[in-house]
């Protein structure tokens, strides 16, 4: 509990120090739609087991620290509430116990590509932890903490104010480790099934960016990234 309380204090101190160093900071508010993922859960007694991490809305925020006008570091949090259904040869095995959620806490980098317009293409990557919660056997929610990553491509649309708009496509994954995929298991699909697959989802979204601190606040919008 103490660690949770200390996190906002830490962010405030880091942000204040960054602003005093005349570096730009952006508060990003994100929203998007993440598409379903089909997960192969292997075979048990000669039958295929599989699942779906169903589509749903995703939202969150990030604090972006600009190293220079075109490169930044970002600490972000994303939440997605969804349903997770598992199947074997008898049909769905977790009816009534399919609610779940995904959370991403990532540290990443962004690179912007300056143009002669107010539209800046960008790309980024994030690494961190993913929290996957679901009702595996109808006995209450279970949460797994795993390695997670995401990739994103998009455009940032500048305005005459300190508020910009982001439009992006993203690919995100929760896995046990680099090169070893583990996301969620079969739950009630059948005793003895121990095969796991990583969660890999594609999504589309956007956000509002509120810039503060740094020299960018006193410059014209054509110099603000």
C-alpha cells in the first residue's frame, strides 16, 4: 500500500525536476479498441483446446519526458476489461466464469519524424509488466504478472495550443519471458492440460497530449513537438 501511495509522489518529483531543467513533458490520455486474439492451448486426450481473449475498449495514460524535440521516454499504464472464453471438444468450458482484465505498465521510447506540416509520424516501443486477471475455474479471480511489451505507429497532430492529438495503431503482448510465450491457460478446459500461449493483440486508438515545461511553451507551435 505504501508503494502505491509513493508512486504519484515520485512522478511529481521527477516531473518537477524535468520541468526545472527546461525539458518538455507531456501528459497523454489514451483510449482505443483492442481486437480479439485466438490462442492455441494445445491438445489433451487427442482433442484441440483453444481460447479467445475477446475484443474490448482499452484506456490509460502516460507521462512522456522529451530528451530532445524528436525523442522521448514514456511511462504508461493501460487497462482493458474483457471476457476470456476457453473451449474443448465439449464446447465452452468456463461459462459464467469468463470475465477478466489486462493491465500494462510499461517504460518505452518514442521517435518523432519532423515534417513541414503539423502532422508528425512517430514510432515507439515499450517494455514492462502485464497483469492478466481471469476466473480460471469459477473460484474467483486469479492474477498473473508477466513480461509485457508493445509496439506502436501513429501520427501526432499539433495545434496552436499546448494540446495535441495522437492517432495510433498498436501491437501488445503479455508473455512469460523473452522468446517464451505464456499468457493464460486452459482454466476448466480439462485436467492435465498444461500448454500455454502468449497473448498477442492488435488495436487502434488515439489520445490527447497536454504539453508543459521546457522551451516549447514559449515557442510557436511550429517548433513544438
